């Protein structure tokens, strides 16, 4: 019996040793799997580089075509009203589809959709470059705009997914910087390419950049998670169509007629208003709505979207008023006008990353208010600005414009950070698309409304032939209106922050 007990004891020792060995093997395998997973996980820096290049491409596509419109009118023997569709087709495609593609990314996977968007943008750029007719070029620009909408909607969503909350502001600032760089680079690069190589190169220049963006994104972006497809039937075709038609009607109402508001514009506005009603009704009944109407009960989100639209409306005033004020009131030639106009985007590009870091350090809501205060101060200065000739006039215009654009960079970075910080993973695409949509709607509205204010304040039938004094007066009144819009946005921001503070205090008490 003692021998039997010994054998049992030995067996138990061997059993424990075997279990320990097996447990050690499992742990080593798990450690190896973790190490392999870490090795396969792309660096956040490379992910941000990929997203930044996508943002640069989409913003460059917006600004580079404007400088080529006179050349395109000559090349295709077309009127300005016809060639302006080269720009409008791109903007309309982005505006009408950006929310829908954001939602589609939430459902199907953001990586594969972003790669498809970059591919489409690149192929459409080739088609633009070889376009035999104007209408072929316009159709290719619409396809290019769809690719740009995908890139714009999903870049911010990817940032929210790959960057920690503590560093989200810095990443948003980097995207804002690349957007500003693309906007500033477009006119100057386009002018050089047209002068040296012809108008086709302003589209073909996107091809090598698009290929680089595709390869970088393919290599660095995290693979889409393959979880249970609980929302595989979550796309809303009726809501998508209604929203696209509504936004198209509004965008056309704001852009057609070059500032004159006629019967067609009013009809399009009425169609847009009807479309809003139908869209709300359809979303209330949809099983998986494109935009959940309940999200607008979140007052912070609604406030952020409203502020983004107001601020973008004001920023368009700098693009509408600036060229006429510099050329007519200050008497600058075209080259100097272009140089002065680039000061604002250049300042925004320099301010983007520091603005993001400030949002991370001091809080996004606080920096939103600081950015709005800067914009209001710059607009008030412009509303009282005299128009002295020479260097004094140029410096007097550049200084407040830089204040406005730096304030804009700080506001947009902080506002986007505040919105994207606490969004559920399955809503990042659609919320990112809504932020971009609010910005685009503001720009479109500003082009029409601020242009109409400028023309009315100048009291000139044709602003291009108005007297310098009238143009200077129009500029001052336009920026006075812009300052009032920023004050409204500032009031919304202060109220939103106060409401958030009260909510936080009540949560701590309970």
C-alpha cells in the first residue's frame, strides 16, 4: 500500500508538472500572438500620414480647378455659366453624398470604402485629364467629387478610431492643416501647371498622389473588424435619395445665377424645404434610418453643427469679398491679389497642429470659444478698416484676415474634437459626414448670402466695375454682418459650455 501511495504521489506530481508545462506553453503562445499582433498593428503616425494625404487630395481637388475656368472656357469654346459646372459638379457630389457615404462606411467597413474612394478619385482624375468634351469633364468631376466625399467623411472617423482621446485634438489639427494646405496650394499650383503644361495637368497631377495615398492607406490602415453583422441591413436607400435630392436642390439654389436670386432659385429653395419635410418623415418611419433624428436631441451635437455652418458662412466672405477689395479698392494686380489671398490659408495651415494641441491641453469647448472670439475680433477690425493705398492698405487687410483664419483653424479643430471624442464606434462615419456637411453648407450659403450682402452694400449693379470707395464700403458692411454671425455662434458656444458644466455638476452631486 505504501508503494501505491508513492505511485499516486508521483503521478500527481507529474500531473501538476504537465499542467504547468501546458499552461506555460499556452501563455508563451498567447504572448507570441500578442507580439505578432503588435507587429502587424500599423504605427499611428503612418495611419495619420495616410489620412492626411487623403485630406490633402480632396481639398486640392476643390481649389485647383477654379483657376482653370478661363482656360477651360477657351479650350471648349464655352460660356462661363457652362464651365462653372466643372467646379459645381465636384461640390455638389461632395455636399449631397458625404453623409450617406459616412453611414455606408459604418455599415460595410471604413477601410475598404476609403480605399474604394481613393481609387475612384484617382481614376476620375485620369478621366478629367483626357476628357474630349466639356460635359465628359463635368461627369468625371462629379465622380471625382464622390471619391472626395468618401475621403472627407472617413478620415475624421478613422482618427476617432485610431487615436487616443488625449491626443485627438492634435490629430484633428493635423487634418485641418492638410485641408488648409490643399486649399492654399490649389490656385498657385494650378496656375503654374496651366502656364507650363496645359489645363489637363491640373487634374493629372492628382494621379501620382492618388496612387501614393492608395498604397499608403492599403498598407497602414487597420483592418475592418469582422464582428457579428447586427446592422447588415442598416442602409437607408429612401432616406439617402431624399437627402441627396434635398441637398442638391439647396446647393443649386445657392450657387446658380451668380448672386442673382430669380424664380428658379426660389423654386429650388421650396423644393429643398419640401425635401426636408419628406426626409424627416421618412427617417421617423425607417427601421434603420440614415440619420437618427434622436441624435439632434443631443444639444451639444446640434450646437456644434450650427456653429460650424455659421463659421463657414463667414469664412466664405473672405473668399467672396477679398479679391474685389484688393483689386478694386487697393488697386493690386492679379499676381499680388493671389499672394495676399494665400496669407489666410497659409496662417491656418501653420495654426492647425498647435490648435489641436491646445484643444488637448486646455479642453475642446474652451478652445472653441477662444477661436470664436478671435474670429469676432478680426471681423470687427475689418468692418472698421480704412482703405489706404500701398503697403499700409495691404498690411491693414492681411493682419485681421490672419486673426480670422487662425481663429477659424482653432475653432474647427476644437469643435471637431469635441464632437468626435465621445461618439459610438458605429456612428463615427455618419457624424463625421455631418460635420463636413455643415461646413460645406456654410460655404455654399456664404457664397450666395455674403456675396449678396457685399453687392447690396456696394450699391453697384456690377461689382467688377464699382468705384473703389463703394467696394471699400461694401467690404466693411459685409464684415460687420459676418461679425454679428460670429457673435451668434459665440452665444451658442457659451450656452453649450454652461449647459455641459451644469450637467457635469449635477452628475457629481448625484
